[in-house]
């Protein structure tokens, strides 16, 4: 079973994404706030999905930290947002995938499958 870490502070969005991925065969580890790079490495995920707009720290900043670390760099990261367009999410980030509004969960599942199958 593929292990996915979801970093999302909006409970409704988190619950919806968790439900979707659990029903698509993923083990989902939820994080409501920033999770340290060391914690992520210890969890050994196959992929990380991060909400772009988080309270306290932007999802793209978390992505940059993960991609700057040699141990977490190989883990694929997807940034997503239901309120920001993909063209605004993608520039200057090192995520492996981006998905913006209009956010369709089927598209997010497809992107996660495509990226996670190409890694690990």
C-alpha cells in the first residue's frame, strides 16, 4: 500500500482528500500543521500532498524545505489549491506536480497515481 502524507489545515478539505485517497488504496497520514522534514523522512512516504494556502506557512515554503534536504528531496511533492490557479502555484517552486482551481479530486488522484508510480 502506498503511503501518502497530506499536509492540510482546513478540516473539511483534509477530510475530503483523506476519504478520496483511502478509497483509492492509499494509507494517508494527516498533518494539520507544518511537519518537520525529519518527521516526514521517518514516516517514509511514497508521496506528499500539500495544501498551497496554510495558516502560518505557505505550502510552497514547506515544499522548498523538503526539496532542499538530500534525504527528503527524492520524495515526490504535489501542491494543490481549490482557490488559486495553477499558473500562480507553479512558478518558483520545486514541487513535482501542481493542481489549482478548479480543483477536481479525480484530477488530484490521477496526478498522485501518475507521479507515485514513476517514483519508488
